[in-house]
């Protein structure tokens, strides 16, 4: 029998619970702590799916909660970094693009639900890889703020992730229309 709350969902919940801790660390300029906490939270994104598949604990609740936890973690961290630094490293348009993509995807999902369409668009492998790389990018930003590493490639990485965000959006939209 599958239960809603299992090891996998606890990993997912931990991402949500760690998000405010990461924000506090960022606001206090405890950059190394923020990077470590964010790295731990990011690893739970791997472990929740791994354990769900390993122990046959995949649930609809987990499928719904996992992307929510990802968004809570990523958006709260991005916004905290922006609030602390202004546009010195992360331009506002980039945050608007990243958040805007997910707003469009959520609106599309709501539209499909209202149309009584039972369509679930699973994340593509490229989307999963880009999300993992984006999490590493946020850790890199925290290490830049700490002075631990230099900020030589931030502009290039911002443009790379902006391009990847647009590609992922078009991929989801394309696959959604094809499945109608």
C-alpha cells in the first residue's frame, strides 16, 4: 500500500523547509552557510525521485509536490540574492524570465484542467539537467558573494540560463500541444 507521506516526500518537504533558512543566511550574508544549505536542499531533489523509484513509493502527491518544492527553493533563493545584491550580479529581467516561464506553465496546466484534459507533461531530461545546472549556478553565485570564487563568468551564465529557460518553455508548450 502506498502512503502519501514517505521517505521520498520527506526529502521533498525538506526543500520547502530549507528555503527560509537559506533566505535568512543570504540576508545575513552568511554565504558559505547559504551555499551549503542550498547544496543540501538541491541534493534532496535527486534523492526524492531516487527513493521513490527504488522503493516503489511514487505517488501523485509526490509528483505534484516535487515541482512546487523546486519552485519554492529556486524562487526564494533567487529573490533573496536579488534583494541583497540589487542588479549587481543578477538582472531583474532574468528573475522575471525564470519566474514568468513557470507562471506560463502553471497557467497552461490550469487551462488544460479546465478543459478536462488529463494531460501530464513530464519534465524532459534536458529540463532536469538545466535545473541541476541552475542549482549549481546559484551555489556559484553564493560563493562569488562570499569572495571564495571570482565572478568572471556570471554574465555569460545568466545569458545561457535565460536562453535555456526560453528553450524549456517552448519544449513544454510544444509537447503540450502535441498531446492534445
